[in-house]
């Protein structure tokens, strides 16, 4: 059932979320930053349910950026274990709901082996699901993604005359993923922070003051309503 005020005929195909504000949520409660990350789990799964309610085909969430390694080692270690546990504990329920899990990001030496294995297992388990694709951007940076695509072009010996937008797109982490129609960032920060730089060229951006651990499906619906009030022109003229 599509929620009130949402037009089922103009749904975004792909919504991407910058899950931000966990640290501030925790600090305001006198808790540790890692408690804020833990509280983000419920927000994520409620958002996934909301996306399924809406019938979205693609949902992408920013879980760890290539810059987040700059954080204190304890926090980074916590986040690695936290993501590993979520993938272990909750992949079955995502699988039962018909969610295909994919990952975008660099698989470099800093990603713990055990976590990398859980990522592969979750992807393989859910590879045949068709209802919705949940992409977890992990050790993801938009600039790194473009650098990796350029490296691939060079390694393949592609001549410059053959390099166009399609050639670059084909070498992004998930070439078949459509560009996000809507990007939602929580916690009142008005920036992109290296998320999906190539892909969001024409995305509608919605910013909300809600801190990620408080985000629920109704906030997703509200972002979609805002999206539906926007007029997308893609550089053309509206007729
Ligand atoms: C987002 O919340 C989660 C990650 C970046 C992993 P933050 O941890 O950035 O929370 P704030 O922005 O410090 O409040
Ligand atoms: C972006 O949030 C990355 C994730 C949500 C995973 P940050 O909290 O890292 O972004 P900045 O540092 O405020 O720009
Ligand atoms: Mg932040």
C-alpha cells in the first residue's frame, strides 16, 4: 500500500541515503558514538521496509566512506564488527523479503577478511532476488570509484578516442545500477561527502534535520513526497 500523499505513478526508481548523525544522536543522550551506530540499525531496517512498502526497486545506503578510516581506531573497529554482525544476523530476513544485497566500494587490505567474506556470502545468498536491490556503499568514495574506472580503462588499453561517458559508466562498481533519482541526507548537513559523485549528476537532493537513528519509513515517505513536488529538467526546457 502506497502511503497517503505519495503518487504511485511517479515513484523514484532509486533512492540513496547518507545515513548521518549517529554520533550526535548518541552524544546528545550522553552515550558513546558507537551507541549511535548501534541505534542506526533499527533506522536502516525500518527504511528498508518502507522502501519495500513503496515498491522501490533500488535503495542505496552509505555505510562507510573512504574517509571514515580517519576516525579513532576504536570507532573504526566497532563499525567493522557492527557491519559484519548485521550481515550475519539479518541477511536471512532480507533474503526472505526478496531483497538482493550488493556492495559498492573498494575491497582494499583495510577491510577485515571476515567482513569481506560476510559481504560475499550475503551477495551470493541474495543474488537471485528481484524485489529490490539494497546496495551498501562500504569503503566507498565517489572519487575512488572514478579513479578505479580510469585505472580499468588504462589497464584495458582503451584508446582515448573510445572513452566516453558510457565507457566510464561500464567501469563503475555497479554498472547496471541506475542513477539515484533521489538522494536523502540526514542530520542537517548540506553536503555530499564523496557519495556517488558520478551517479548523482541529476539526482534530486533532499536534506532533513532528523538524525539517522531517528529516521523511519515515514521520513522516507516525506522525502519521496518532496521529490514528487520537484520538477526535473535534465538541462532541457519544460514544455
Ligand atoms: C554516520 O554518523 C555514520 C558513519 C559515518 C559511519 P556519524 O558517525 O557521521 O555521526 P555524526 O555526523 O558524527 O553525528
Ligand atoms: C558521510 O558521513 C559518510 C557516511 C554516512 C557513511 P560523514 O559523517 O563521514 O561526512 P562528513 O565528515 O560530515 O562530511
Ligand atoms: Mg557524520
